[in-house]
C-alpha cells in the first residue's frame, strides 16, 4: 500500500470522530488534505460543520471543495482539530511545521477542546528529533536570533545544523510573513525544556514542538489502522 493510501486510511478513521454541527480546526499538509477531501464528500451529502483552516493553502482547498470555513476570530473556541504531524512519540508529543504552518496550527490546536493527529506509521518515533525541528522566527535580526538558538542548543547538549528554510532560492515565508529555521538535532531528550528555551528567545515566534495538545493519534500502517491515546487527556 502506498503512502497516500495510508494517509487516506488514517483520515477516514479520524473523520468518524467529526459530528455534524462541530466547530472544526483543519490542519495543513498532505495528510490533512486527504482529510479535507473526505470531509468535502460528507458536506456535499448534507453534513454540517464550520471549519477553521490553519493555512491559506488549506483554506483554498476547502473553498474549492465546498467545505465552509470561518476565521478563528469568528469561532474562537473549537470542538476538535484534525491535523497531520511530522513526528509523534509514545506520549503524543509532536513535531510539526514541515508544511510551514506551525504557528497557526498551534494557535488553532490550543483553541480546541480536542486534537486528533493523523499519520502513517513512518511518523512514529521513540524520541522526537529525527525530523528537523521547525522554528518560526521574525525576519528582523535573523542572524542574531540564529546565533541565540545555536547557543541554547549547545547549552542543552544538542548538535546538528540549523538552516534557514529556502524556497526557489529565497527564504521561505510563512502565511504570517515569518521565516523558518530548521534544526536537525537528531534526538531531543527533553522536549519541554527545549520548547521553553526556544520561546524565551525574543526573535522566535513559535517552535514546532507540540506538547500536551494531542489527545489521540490515528496511525495507518501495513497491518491496518491503530489509535494511540493520551490517557492524561480525554480519549478518542
């Protein structure tokens, strides 16, 4: 089974948790796009939801497929967010931001009563850090911010390159007009401490460590679909 089919399987299982009338946060990325396509089929059949997209790209797909969307100011409290992830560990801690929407994704997830992530088996890790950690930064003072991030990483015993994300030869720009530093640490033994340290740097807007936000992860693999649940939060 190819990667897209696994994403569709995970999206279909997560969609079972979406009920008509919900205020729904809609994530960004290839797996989230498969979820939107399945959701659109239900909307066409009369299913009612009010969606809050986490990026301009996903907003455009929702409009194209007829999924009703609103701003987070319109719906500041959400029932559920469905989103993909770049990594997930056994405690449902995540690395997100590969698609460049980590700030809006975290704001929307934080405004939601529950968050379910959808992914294929390759995204499950024993320890976060295999996927480069996205760090969203303001363009002003970029060099100083990068040096500050490098220093705190060294102090935390982390090594690896910290590179400015590029697109077509120029810095990648988020929907909020920010840049992204991708930190290839390999392993992050203390994600909570790193997240706190990164967010103490004035030029850092947000980081891609999503901690304590996910309630469940729907994981599709060759042997089928399984659900990982956070027992400390409300379960799926």
